[in-house]
């Protein structure tokens, strides 16, 4: 067992990668992965597992990797995680499993996320994740999954392994939800997402794209006309928030959701090889400082923007994005305007953005929770020279399902209310992920999907017993 610091992740050079959509992180080699695995202490009480929302047996899969037992590592990892290649790339391990690693107390944690990514990629490249599993006895009971994001995909996979006939309904033309439309190709290649989805298809999961629940079918119609015995709603939080300031309706103002969807799902980044262009200004302001804001800013840079700003009303310590993503953005030439807040967007007579007025902020006194709120500095207004603005200040739930399902209880924000395992106010209807919690992480949505799958199985089993 070796000590020392974790192995660095090989990456494209910043002045090269900010002009292409190839993946930034290049991945460990087998030798590097085994070397990193040897740093694991194989603790008797592995706190890293406690930090994982889907309870992956982290020491076991790392131990198998360390011993070059790659097939075993794959089996252990995929027993709990339906989407390991995805999680290894986009999950905030630094605030979950790696945060709890004993090595992190005095040094650097084991690079659990990087090892997860390596094992998943090795499995895909060497056809180890298509190993035959024990055949499942079919229950001939239909379960509907609404939404094909990480929560829906996880619930679908677990339910299919239990023997249920699972159908996923997806509103867009390509399954994957936020994994496909929200995260750029340079962070999460689309072919990796589709490979993971094809693994679900191999389990017998049916996927129906271009179906809008609330329009094509209502929730009630899924039960009464389509013959489903349970429904899981995992539609995420895809309705963008705006600041409601002057000029937000100008041409050249996007929500981050719209901008990234146009680029990702329509493959605008490959124009003119594909037919969908996307307007990108020469000077771009992205308002917000979460991971989505970093994605939008770095995407605009790659699509030819000469200057890209992150405009955020708080300080760097309060930026919600992962430190890795912030660092990558800085390396790629994104300029940060912190403690700045937009007040209005300026346009020309043709209705196009020509600038954004901002005001400088300072942090005031701490509130009861200890958080310091930003306060406007009077007279500090100035004009930022931009011709495109992307609003990335959060998303909320689409109200369509609630509007067509009156008995479905929601909170004041429009999120579906459910208990700890996803049960809603309607018997047989379950929900989880961002539609319940608001915008959160991929892995937390997956954790909700796993809990709901177990709850759905319990519900249907009890229902069957009651009918005997």
C-alpha cells in the first residue's frame, strides 16, 4: 500500500480544449488506476460508503481493481450504480464519498470518482458490462416511469431487475434527460449516456420518446387506459427562473436551459455538419455561478465567443459550482465578475442585446444563519459591453403534470410532495429527484430512484397479497 498524494487526472491543455468539444478529462490508464486504488486503506468502517447516495460498496470495488480483478470490480460497482460512467464524471464526490475518506483528514482522499469512471469505461471498452446475469422471473406487472433523467433511469433499471415490465416516457426525442440536454459534451460525452441507456434496454426496459405526460397521456390515463399498476414521476426541474429585470425579452437573452439544450440535444456544436445553428454573441455574460453557469460559459467560449463573463452577486466562497469546474473555467479564459449584479439589459432598436447594466455589491452583516447577504453599493452602476446574456439562476418544476393531476399534492414552489421513499398523495404514484427536492445532483436523484423502486415493489407486492 502506498501513501502520498492522489494521481492527477490527465487533461487537454486549456488553450486547446476551449476550442473543441472533446472531453476535457482524459481518464486514468490501467496502471494509474491500480496505483490510485493502492492508496485505499480498506477501512473496517468505510465512511465513504455512508457518503454515497446509492451506497456503492466502494472499498470492495477498489479492492478488486487493486488486485486487477476487473470483472469483479465491474459487478460490484454496477450492483448498486446504474450509471457509473456518468457518476464518475459529473458527481460532486468531493462533498460526498471522498469527503468522508479517512485519508482526507491529513492528505488527499482516494480519487473514488476517477476510479469509478475508469472501471465503467474499462467495462464498456472491453464488453465487461454485458456479462450475463441470472434471468429474472417476469411478474407481468407494468410500471410507468415519467422522465428519462438519472432518477427515472435508475428506478427503471432496478424495477426491471425485479421482473417488472417497465416503460419510460420521455418528452424529448432522445432519452437521457439532463444528462443529454444539460451537461456539455466536453464533460459528459453523449455516446456514454446512450451506452448506459442501451444497457437498460438490454434488461427489457421500453423507452417511448416524444410523449408528454399531461398531454399525450395524463397520469390517470396511464392507470385506467394503459394498464400500468404504478407510476414513478422523475421529470426533474426544467423550468428556468429569470430575474424579471428590464430587457430579459430581448433577442440574445437565453435561459441556460434553452442554450444548453439547443447546443447539446440538437448538436449545434457540430454545425454545419448538423442542421441546427445556434446564435452566440462575441461578448457573453452568464448570470449565476453554479455548475450549469460554468457549463454555459465554457460552451459559449467553445462556440466562438471572444469574451465570456460569469456575473455573480456573491463572493467566490459562496459560488455553488464544483471547484474543479470553476478552475477549468478560469483556465479556459472565462472572466469572473464577482459581487456584481445585473439591473437591466440594454437593447437596440432592432431588439438585440447591446449591453447589460450591473451594480457592484458588498457582503452585509451575517443573518441568523450566519450567511452574509449581498448589499448594493449605491452609485456603482456601470455598463458591461455584451451582446448575449445567459440567465443561469436556477430552475423549477414544470407545472403540466400537476395541472392535469389535481389530486397530486405539491408545495408552494410547485414541487411534488412525497415521503422519504417517494410515495405521493396518490396511491400508486411515486416521485423523486429534482421534481421533489428542487435542482440537486445527479447522484442524489439516482438515490431517490433506488428508494422509490424498492417502495414501488413493496406497494405492488402488498397490493397483490391483498387481492388474493
